[in-house]
């Protein structure tokens, strides 16, 4: 029997944090609308969905945008089950590109695919082959694509977990293939879940550190003068506290009207430090502030409605 989630999440606009179930949220803004693409909660199907919001608090599920069961190359590895997690969205020249992780990671290697659409709500059509395949100590997971507003070049970032290795590529013009791989230094304390954003002339490479399913999971970051480094490690900005554990696998998004930045991430709602935790991961949103030097101030996790 196939299990389906309702098309609309009934979340009151008077509530916030956590905003919904799920993990690995990639947030993006298109016009004045916020979009989010998480690892789906409570689903036994390898699918992805798009969520829409006007205020980062109340989210509407727009329906399934990609089903791995319908993509022939996904099953080519012969694995009995395929997981779908950690997606990312990029927009360029009027098209939208959806990058996603395909498991398992063992015994067959993880892979990253890419699909193309004309709307952030989908539907997306897969490119027909994996963009990147893991192996030799590298796990092809957690894709992120950043287009540099200064140059127009698009950069692809992926990797981490057990291999804890980050790889960076310059995207080709078609956004579904690579032009070249760039040799980079490995960021300090990098584990997985990388994200890139720019503010002014400073590039911020942020990522998760620690073990994904315990209280060591946290968000760290570096700054750089370009999308490919060199990185200057700046430390941890989001970590476990006495009410929430394992915050991480995040994205940054800017409200283009107020110019306020936010971090969208997942966490466990518990004070217990040692797993296993009861209940699944929850997605939350916090304001992000920068000091006069452009450094990100430590982020405090909140509950309930925020002003």
C-alpha cells in the first residue's frame, strides 16, 4: 500500500518553532515567496515535495515534485531500497534546478541527481543520469549550488558524512553537468550539509559538524573572499542546548523586503543528550544577525512565536 501525506499542512500562522516535521531543509526565496525542500518526514516512499510560505512560519505543502521510483537510473545499482534526502534548489535564467541525494551509501555508493523545471513548485524532469557518484572514501551527498552574483558563475558543493570530504565544482552552462572540479582546502570541522551564501563582499561557507543523530551535531562556518576560498574558520554558531539537540543541516535565506537573514535547520525537541531520541526531527527558523565586522553572531534556538 502506498502512503501519502496530505497536500496541505495545517499549521497555524500564530505558531512557530518548530514549524513542521522533517529534516535537511533547503530554503530559497523566489520573488516574495519562501520555498523549502526538506527530507520528507514519515514517508516510506523515496519522494521529494515543495513547501511554500509567505512568512517562514506557516507552510503549505505543494505536493510531490519528484519520485525516485519513476527515475530509471536510480534502480540501476540493484539496491533493494533507495532513500531520498538532502535536496537543494538553484535558479538560473528562468529555470529551476533540483539537486538531490540518493541512497543507500552502503553497499552501493550514494549518488546525486539533478532535475529541471520551470517553477519552484515543479514538476521537475530528471536529467537522465547521476550528476555525481560516491566512491574511494567520498560520499556523494548533500548537494548545494550557489550562483555568484558578482560573476554569474555557479558552484556545486557536496560531500561529507563518513568520508567528511567536501568537493567543489564549477557548473557548466546547462546546470546539469560540470565544467571542472576545483581543488580546495578542507574546511576545519567539516562533516556534511554544506551551504554557501554571500553578504556584501564576504562569502560564508557553513556546514554541519559532529554526528547527525546525537547532541554533537552543530553548525560551524568559515568566511572567504570567493566562493572557493581560502577559508578562514570562524567557529560554531548553532549548537545543542538544554531543550533541543542536534541542530544542523541548515540553509540561509534573506527576506528581500526587510533584508533580514534567517537560518532554517532541523533539531530534536528534547533535553536528553544521549540518543536514541523519541520522535523525529523538527524544522525550525531563527533570525541571523551579523556584527560590525560581518561575522555571524551566535544563534539561540527559540520556541513558539517570535517577533
